[in-house]
């Protein structure tokens, strides 16, 4: 697979440097966007050729998974009879809801068995999805409900991409983000500050920003004659950054300050809220001014930038992957500059965290900066505003396109006509007719869902050891919460 978005991975892979990862996580890709992300993760290999991340792809449309390169068919989950979700997340939720679907428990068991088989040795799961599509959005909501039931034996990170322009997708994304926001508030009340959280972290990327970034790159002189897919290159850039952040602490040490694998694990599993990663390359000659500029730009304009509320972060972290002969990065002024940049977004004294400086044998440096434990970013509110503007524009166009035509003459002409060759001589059938007109209701109704007597009986189904519903006081508390009950 191509690693063109990451010179770092190209170097590490070609030199056999990837021996381990900090956090042994599995990956589930839900929907077309999630499938693509999972396929990239599935292609990463250790130096001995074994796969770094066990991976599953889930989709309601089999055709969406045909072109996956690194996930074999046995690891592509499709549910019989489903042919997509057509931007309708409720189809996913209803399929797994025992009160609406008699086969829901059977499907849950199928899902649990697949996860047990694939993720027997993982410590964490990343579930990747596109907020906006039917399967991706629905799977995000389903994941929250499964967490409430104690279905997952390991912490979950949601990796979510936000949609661009389409009003249906924006509406779906807004509802999912609101549901996540409410869930995180409940989770914060139920778990202690130092507890590993069931929903350990949420990572967002913004398709609108990524699209415009690659649009600008395409306009550059070096790329103007090159075909450039913003989706493919954006996906690669995001996933490779996460992979690098996970593998560098496990494979590169320092003679100054080491950023341990446990530091990365703590950041991923304890914050319980929004997490973001910034990455910047720093070419020689190294200067304080260049360091500060690159670092700020990566935080504010990088691939994970969504208008994050850095001032709400409870944790920070990061490292500079530096050349072995660059003492510049051990200098006290360099260290002070790094702390200052981070503190300008949120004072270091108010967050838990650590910044290290691992060594590698390249002549340039790479800066990775993490913030975790944040509330929802400003992009959340911007999406709501954009949707409102789209709706207002649609209504305006509809109103302006309506023609005000005087049809009084036509009405008069019709009323004056008595011709009806189909008028019966007698009224034998139907009496005087049925007043009130036709009515058609195309709305979902739980009361319309019926179940056989056999399915109404309570069943206890045996679940695999790790995945499936499990008891526990705090999970019981989560289970009792019904998000958006009145919406």
C-alpha cells in the first residue's frame, strides 16, 4: 500500500524499525468511510510482516466493501437482506433493537462472536465512521447503546469524520454529536477522573477543511498537473498520524526525556472526551521561530483541527522525533518554547501530561502534540448554522420559484360543465361515498412492530466471554439512561 502521505512511515518501514506498538488496539470500520480507514490500518505491518492491527469492516451494502485491499472477505461483516442504509441511521439502530426486531439478539450474538474471534488479544478498540451516512452514523449511535449494556470488554475510541455541504448528512452528524455529547456528560458523572472510561476518547476530523486543504495543494505549481484525491490522501494522512503516534513511543527511545508507551495509553484511555493530534515536520536549519510557527500551525490548521476548545483540555502530551545529532532540541530555550506554545492554548500547570524527545536517524524532526479531555469543538455549532442556512436558502428558492397564476377563469369553466359519460344511472354500490379523503402515514411507529409469541418470551442467550452484555454497577447506571428520550 502507498504511504505517500508519510515520509516517516516510509523510512521506518523500509528500515525495519517497527517492532511494537504502544497500545494494542483493534479497528472496526463502519460504513464506507469507516471501511476505508480500517483498510488503511489493516495494511500496516511490523518488521516481521505480521499485521499491526486486527481489523473488521462492517457495512449494510456488500458493494461498498468490494474494493478493500487489505481486509479479507472473512473479516467483512454484512447482514443478510441488507442493501445499504440510504443515509437513514435508524435502520441500523432498529436492526439491533430487540423491541423492534425479533432477530436482534441473534445479530448481536453474530457480532459478538466475530469480535471475540478477531479481537481476543486487543486492549482497546477504535471504531471509525463517517458521521452523515446511514451505516456510519447509525453505528455510532448503536455503539453508545452497546457501551451502556457493557457489550465491549475494552475501552472504545470513536474516530469520526464530519460531513461537507450535504444537508441530510449534516443533520445526521449533528444528532450523533449531540448524542455523544450527552453520553460523555453522563459518563463523566459515573466514572472517576483516574478511571479508564468505556468511551475512552473521541477523535474528529472535518471533511470540509480537508477538502479545502487539498484544493489549495492542487493549485500549487508542484501538484497542479497531478491527479489528487482529497478523500484518499486525507484518509491516509489522518490514519498514518494515529499509527505513528502509537508506534513511536514503543520503538524510539531518548537520552533526555522518554515518552513511554504508558504515557500514550493513559492519554487515549483516561480522558473520556475529545482528543486531537497535531503533526508538523521541522526541516533544518532548526530555529526557535521555525519551531514555534510550525507547532502552532499544526495545532490550529492540521488534519485534526475542528475548532477545538483547547482551554477545556484536562490532558496534554507529545514528543519531538529528533535527529540524534541535533542538540538544539535538548536546549533549555527549546524546552521553554514548547511549554509556552502548549500553555498558550491551555496552561500546562492545569493539565496532566508529558512531552518527550525520542531519537531517530533522519536529518529532520517531527513534532507531535496531543490535547485530550476537551468538550465539543466549535465546528459542532458551525455545522448547525450551516444546516440552518441551507434550509433557509432552499425555502427562499422554493418561494421565489412559485408562480402566482390567476386560474379563476378555468375554475368557472369547469364548474359550468356537466358532462360525465361515466355517471351511473343508479347508485347500487358505495352508497353516498366515503367522505374525509385519503390519508397516508409514512412515519416510523414502534407500535406497528409485531412479534410472534415465541419471540415475546424472554430468552437467555449464551455470549462469548469478552464481547456481549455484561453486568456491572456503573454499566447498569449507563444502561438506565435514555438519551434524547423526548426528541
